[in-house]
């Protein structure tokens, strides 16, 4: 597999790494991603790997805690579980996804797109364009009812809802300090006042 990297050679572990898959015969389970990276995804045929960051993990932890208190008993969240929307082209590992408990097992490492009620992503600097671009289109096309991006760099959340004809009819910007209210078959309100902010580099 030929790869091209968008990072300086002297910074192998400090920034995200994007490898272009010139030979698209492999799917994520075949790739053997280095352990220092938190997750890997295939987005528009490109392998995207992200390292650990405090603001990212803390945001996910706070949102998980809030979700655990509000979700109906028949639903639960998964994180960094593979969802192959289009194998070899779009294989995502959302930061958080809500799915029916009935579909989950202790060994679950992959979810079907049709299971997903809503998705949360927390951006990193070089995944920003994917989260606000390709993923919006893929989630909308798959009919995911709600997709929310949390951005510790701009201290804002962007909510996408009401998927129609491959796009979201509703797009809403929420500044940290205001709640994110989701219109699902059940009510979920995510408070943002305590979410961490990440200085722009």
C-alpha cells in the first residue's frame, strides 16, 4: 500500500496523520494502525489517524456522563466503534454514537449504519474539514437523525438534524454556555458550559 503523509518528518506523533490509500483493497480491520493513535477512519478513501488530546477526551467524557443520565433504558452509547457506511470509501469511528442496547454485545466492534440514532464528533485541527464536510454528507445520506460537532477550538457546537434528500434541513450553531437540545424520539439536552476550550495553535 503506497502512502503519502501530510506531516513534517520530525513530528511523527504530535499532529494528525493522513495517509492517502492509493490501493483501496483494504478495509480498516486489515490495516494494523499504530497503537499511539486513538482511532483511524477511512474518509473519502483517505486513511485519517488521530492522536490523543486532553480536550477531546474530556469533552467526550462529559457528554457521556450527560447522556447516561438522560437516555431511555433501551438505548446506549458506543464510542470509536467502526461503522462502515461505504466499505473502503467511508468507514467511520464516531466519537459517540447512540444505538439500541439490543444490538450491543460485549464484543461489539462494528455497528450497522441503520442502528445509529445520532452521532457526536469532537474535532481536531486537521480533521475539521472532514467533520464539517464529508461526514455531514455521509450521515445525512444514511438518514442519521442528529449529528452534532463539538469544537473546543471555536467553543461552539454545530447541530445537524432533519435529514432529507441526502442533506440536513436544519443546521444550528450553539455557543458554549448554551445547551444543545436534540429533537429525537426522546428528549436529550447537552450542557456545554463546562466543556473544555483548546487554544488555537
